[in-house]
């Protein structure tokens, strides 16, 4: 059995999968992230995620943090550019307690300024930690350039000076504007019936008043290809070669995902890992990733190396891109790439928590979730010509960013 769905009267949608397990996972996924911040609010979506744990009308901050942990469970949250997710893992018998706590956090948080002052310091430390990792920071800089002029073009954490300004009133205003019930999904997986889960959701989420999003996200304007070098005095050089790509609503995202996985996915036999690392010993870390957003996306090929190996690495990467654009895969290579991609998807779905979060996001964006069998069929019918055409379109013009 795959996922079953339901909708509460206030517009919050639910999606559930029943599996045989003593452990249950659930999450409230809200379609509000850093992309929905105004220019004066950069970093506020992530700050709000932290603020949710600082106390509610029913609980002090320490009670929020201990509620599930005392039962052996877990409570956490994360923010992306398009979503904020509060999620929990408990024993099946404690599922209702987890749902109640998530609802309490999402809808009854009080955002006390005394607690928020402490959290400002925590986030400032998080920002400093991030700045100390050029391998992570370069991705943000690249997206700043790739989506320049749009709300996708700034990092999630924000700047310390801005964080210092945000108080409870700012958080409440942001939540009221962006955390609307028509952009919420309660996703769950565990050994409970969908009927039982829907009853729990109705009890804890159903009293929340109906609210609707009053603004639209704007698709980022196109930007010209760029080549930038940033001096950061790192021991290695860090480089990203990438470009704009398809969004979540574009059916061509599947052949692109397969192509990027073949090019620089997690397997040791990816094209770039073989040619750059295994055959030439030029880089310890080289990878390719595809990040789709609602209406656009980006592909990023990252590597780090000794400065003297930089140009050779770039040459080899561009050679592989050109080959994908001009030479269709053999039937054997295509078959292997499909089997690898499908197996990786299947293995990733062995994590019930990951499966639950992925399904929730898919339901939020598409209002449906493809079964694994449907995904497998879509992958199986992809042709070498489709991949070549995708490579030609996506990698026709690329941009480049270097940290040195």
C-alpha cells in the first residue's frame, strides 16, 4: 500500500502510509522558506524555525525540548529556500503526543523576546561555523549569482546584523503572512491506519483557522553566464561549474536527474569521479547535484583540488559535458545508469523518515505522490536521445565560480 490522503476543513492536507513498524514519523511541512522573505527579512524564515522551540502558550522552552525526548523520541526542524519543516520520531504508541507537540509549536508559539535573545547568539555561531566551511559556502555564493535579483538569490541563514534586529513581533508578522493553512501538509508514516491518523490530525490541527497565501512567488529573471573568482585564502581551490535548470513542475526534471546522477552522483563509478579522481588523481572530492525549486532549478558540479590542478580539472569536466551533449549513451551504458538510479531511489526509500518527508513535499507541490512503481516506469522509458537533448539544452552555457 502506498500513501493515502485526506484534507482538513481548514485546508491543511494530510498524507499517510501505513507500514509494519514500532516507530512512527510525522512532520508538518509548510510552504514557506527564505524565498518568501522580503528584502528587510533575510534570514527571518530560519530564525522563525528556531523561535518555534522557545515556548508556547502551553509549554516553556525546556518543556518543548523534553516532551518527546523523555519518551525516547526526537523533535527537530529545518528550513530550506521554499519550506519550513517540523518533524518528529516516536514509538507508535506516542504518535498522538508527537502530533500534538508539532501543532502546539506551529500554532501556539509565543516567541518570547528573552528566549529569542539567546537564540540570536546561537544562530550567529551557526553563521560563523558555516563561514568556516568554504565547501558549503561556495554553494550559497553560486546561487546568489545564478539567481541574482530574485529572492532565491540569498542564503538561508541571513546576516548577523539582520538577525540581531528580529524580535517576537517580526516573527509573528512573518508567520501570519507566510504560514498559511493552504500551504501546509501533515505527512506521516507508521503502523496506524489513515483513518486513525486523520482523526489525530483533526483533533490537533483542525482548530487552526483557515488562511490563504496572498502573494505569489516570482520566477527569477534570466542571468547571463558568468565566471567569477573570489579570494578567500583557502588551502585548496574550490570550484563550481553550473547553470539554471528545470523546476519541479517540469516533466524534464527526471531525465535531468538521471543525467546528473550519471555525471557526478554518489557512486564511485560516476563519470566525473572516474575521470578526475580515479584516472588522474586530481581531486579527492568531486560531485554533481541538481536542485529543483517550484519554477526553476540549478545544476552544480563541485570539486576541490590543489591550485595547480584547477585548470586540468575544469578541462576534464567540460570534456565530459561536451560528450554528453554530442554522443548518445550506448544501450548498455543507458541500462546500467537506469538500474543504478532506480536502485539508489529504492535504497533511499528504506528510510521511513526520508520517505515520509519526500512524500510530504511532493504532496505539497504536486498534490500527489508517484508510487515507486510509477517512478520506475518513467525512468525505464527514457531514451539516450532524451538525455542527449537534455544535456545539450542544460549544459549549452554554463557559469563558473572559484574560491581560492
